[in-house]
C-alpha cells in the first residue's frame, strides 16, 4: 500500500495547477485573470511551504511518520513559486526587465517575495540524495532557510493585500504555531539531556 501513496500524493499536488488551467480554458478567472492566476499560485506556494513545515510538528504531536513525503512537498512549493514568478514575469510584465527591476526595488512586497524565491532555489537544487550525501551536516543547516522563506512568504502576502488581511494573518498564525511546536520540542530535548547529564556520576 505504501508504494502507491507517493504517486497518489504527487497527482494530488498537481490538482491546483490542473484546476487553474481548466478555469483558464473555460474563462473562469474573472475580470482580472492575471491577478487571479498570480494570487492562486502564490496561495498554493505558501500552503505547500506550511504543509512541508508541518511534517515535523505532526510527527511530534501525533507520531505520524510522513517525513518521507517532505522533500516532494517542498519541491512542489518551489514549483508553484516558480509558476507564480513566471506569471508575474511573463504574463504581467511581458519580460520587460527594466520595469521588473524597478518593481523589485520600489515595492517592498515584491522585494520580499523575490528574495524568498531566490532562497528557495538552493534548497530545490540540493534536494537530491547525492547532494544530501555530499553536503552532510551542512545540508541540514542550509535547509533551515525554509523557516526564513516561510516568514518572507507571509510578509509578501501581508504587504500585498491592501484591505482584507485576514488570510495572510491566518497563514502567519499557522506558521507561528508550527514554529512554537518545534521550539517546545527542542526545549524538551535540552531539558532531558541536562537531566540525564546531571544524573551521571
């Protein structure tokens, strides 16, 4: 049964993209389709980032061993971030790099979002078994950037919206909760190690 889970999860992760394409074909993207596509892919980038970060807290709290799926989920976060960026780059700005450069420098939410994408690239590139083996302990240090990326993703969304900021605040709350679970787990481990060390002769 386990061998079917990963292919099925892969297909499920593609459902948002397929849904977006179907809506685009049948003119279901509303009056501003570019904005709709950009927001949609941005939402799913952030969702996949949070789902990826949730793997360890779920293991800590519920003993569910989903770690084997974390790499694929993280790569889907990068995939949707790339689609999000390409829509903004090609469809919204028509590859006008002069205008794009000005946007990145002038608009904080774009600067933050672009920074998150740039930081995602080395994580995606080093997600192979060969790179994990080659980098050793440095691989874990490098992939801790995912926390920074998630924070930047939430800020990108929060600064983007002009009025209704409930959704980015919900994402931010989920991120804080996930980080608190990790921090609590690390503190518990340190306390246990200290107690063990204190009890040794």
